C-alpha cells in the first residue's frame, strides 16, 4: 500500500502535487480546526449559561428558604400558644354572643404576626368547634373543609406541608390560589386536633424572579406554579409549560425539546426544615438564544477562513505553474544531453533552486567532456582493486581457525594428560574446552542464571588450578533465582575482575563470593572479594570510567561492557554499583528484574 501511494505521488505532476498537499495539509485541517473552534465557543456559551442558571437557581433557593423560614417560626410559636388553644377549644353559648366576640377581640396574635412579617399574607386555624363563627382567622372545619386534600393531608401527620391552595380569605371560590403552610396543631388539654394555615405572600418571590435573565419558576410538589418571572405562568402547572421534571429532581440539569425548541433546564428542590413536602425551583433557557451570537461570529470567521484559503490556493496554483514550466525547460535540456548532444546549454532565469540547478547542469555538461577520457583508466583501476580484494579475502579465509579443530585438539591433550596420570591437567583442559565452547555457543541470546553460574564455576576451577589453595570461592544462589534470564557474560567478568585486580597482587589466601537473592520482583547479584581494595580516589575513577561510552571498545568484555549492557537492557537503575575499601576488598553488585521474558 505504501509503495503504491509513493508511486502514485511520483507519477503526479508537481503542480497537482502541490495543490494536493495544500488541500490535505492546510485546507482540510484549517477547516476542521475552525469547525472545532466554533463548536467550542458554542458549547462554552451553553456551559456558561448552564452554570449561571444553576447559580441563579441556588440563589433563588436560598432566598426562598429564608422567606419560608418566617412562617415556619411563626407556626412553631403558635404550636405552643395556650391562648390560641383556649379560643379554639372553648364551647361558646348561644345565649351570650359577646363571649365569642370578646374572645376574638382579646386574641390578636394572628393579626400581630401578619403586621410584623411582610412575608405572611394571612393566618387561619381550622378546628372542629361548631360554636365558632368564621372571622377569617378562626374557622369552623365543616364537612366541605374536611373533604379538601390539604386538610386530609394535614390531619395524617404532624409535619409541615407546603401546598398551593385557594385564598381562604375569599371563600367565594373565584380567588387565586396562594402558597400556604399547612400543619396539624394538637391541643393537649382537650385532645383535639386542628389545622393551621399560613398563607405566604408570593409577591416578594415574584419580584425576585422578575430580575432573573432566564425563565424561572417555583412550583409545589404537585407541579403547580406558585411564582414565576412570567406572571402569566402563575397558577399553571409545569406540565402545561412543558417543564415537568418527574423522578428524583433534587438537583440536576438536562435538555429537553419543547414545541420544537431545545431548552436547557436546571432544577433544584427545596424542602424546608420540619417539612414533608417542599418546592421545586426550575430555570430554563432556549439553547438557540444563547448560541445565536456564537453562531453568527462562527459563520463570519468561517467565511473569512474560506476566503483566505481560496486566495492561498490561487497563489499555490500560479506558483506551481511557474515552477512546472521552468522544470519542463530544464527537462528538455536533459533530454538533449541524454541523446548525446554535449553542447547543450540551459538558459533559465532566476537565482532560486531551479536557477542554481540550471547552472549546475551547465557545469556538469562542461565537465562530462573532461571526464570521458578518464572512464577507461578508472575502469582498469577498479579491475585491479577487485583482484586485490579477492586475494585479501582468500588470505583471511585461509587464516581462520576451525572451532571443531580447536576442541578436538584440546580433547586430545586432555586424553594424553589423563593417560599419563596428569588428572589435574586433564581436568583443567576439559574445563577450558567447556568454557570456550560455551562462550562460542551463547552469542547474543539470553541465558539463565544457572547456566551463567556453571560457566563461572568452570572459570573459577581453572583459576584454582592456577593459584592452588590460595584461591577459595563460594557460589550461593537461591533456588528461585536460577531460572531468571539475563544477558550472557555478566557475572564472569566480575569474577575475573575480582581475581585479576583483587587477589593476584595479594600474597595471602583470597576469597571470592557470589550471592544471588530474590527481593520482591528483583534479583540482587553481588560479587565480593577480600583483595587489595581501592582508595576513594581510585574508586571514583573506576566508577567514572565504566560510565563512559567508547565506541571502539564495544566488543570488550569488562566492567564498562557489563555496565553498559545492563543499562541498555534494564535501565540506569540496574547498572553496576561498586564499594571498596583499601586493604579490605571490593564488592560489585547489580539488580535485574525477576521476570523471565520481559527483556528477552
């Protein structure tokens, strides 16, 4: 697929190629970015409007709660009002009508509360006392009242209910409904129950909502709108307006299409203290009204972008046509040279790349004549060089040593030493052959720690043959570390370094110890000797040398080679770490991941 695409591009004319890449690399990305930016501004405007709506709803909720706390406090005070209980529960005689009139005249708490708090419109107490006369404050709960929904709900439990009920000050039935606090009042002296109704003055709520930038409404639990920015919505339901929320509408925002228009709706439910029911605050705005300005600006920006892109396309077209015509003229000159006409001269104006190419073309043609007579001599020189290279290659092949011949020779030496009773020499030769064979077979493949330790043990036995009882060694590896994979020839150079630099210059007995332990997901390998050790200055030089990169020593097997292979395979944290003390010995250790296949 890639080759066919490259071939297709190579077959395309430069003019078409420039236009193609302009459209692909410039025009389409710019249009996509422009569209994304327009969408971003649109979504950003909607998001900000939504956040403002939620903040407004929360503010309205707080202000509404403060308003509703006033009738709640009043009702709590009336709950323990003994004078109200006395007026409501006394059975008045028909023979003395002034008794009831005097009782009404002496009890002025309802009137005082209404005068003191502008949030309260009126207060009524409905009680089952047939001797009472309705005075728009103390009302006899007749059968019609007891059949109302709000009265039945209030008598079910001693909680506060917020309901949208008829204005009880106008019992003719033609008055508008009012938001009211409805709760049961229990009189412990007589054991009777009454219903307290405190009507809330919603004029304050309507004045608050009128200042909101979006359509905002307050509804009771049945969806009846008790206050709204649009006064015509008061008395209707959220369902009539298309804003019914349903379900758990405690606090959330959602989108809805109403009469073909997309709306963003934010709702929040207010349940005052000691209340069973509450109010729902709804704020909505049309998405189109918010994004109208963003869309207009986006369209203007898109128009400008398209105009600029078209102008740039025309510039690319004329520039590519100019380039194509000059290249075509140069191509005709090349064709004449290809036909053997070495007197061709290219005449192209300009000092750009094509003009410079024309000058180089003329220089090339002038040099071709000068170089023609050198072709034959160069051909003969190449032939002689090829013969010399073949001879060198044959000599190199002849000088190579066959590994099988080396192993067979070592085996013959070992057998001769064994026959003559030189068992130590035979054993040393066998270990040497095993070590050489293992090194040649490993290559670049990873090996297990067990195989690496086998090769180390062979090396140590050869050194022990050389040094005798002066050399002692210990190889201690936990069983769960033997199958861990690692690059070959990591441990043997460390052992060799301990013997060569640590023990050979020491007259007393030397010890070399290797330990391999598994700690979590890592294997820690350290090599310790009791050799000569190093001074702090020498230790710092060694540490700096193993971290230097020398391309000429890539094949050298030493501390630097081991450190760099560890770093390249596992990372800097797995490189060699050295600690040494002059006259006491040296410790070299490193760690590798315990995974078997992670770095193979």
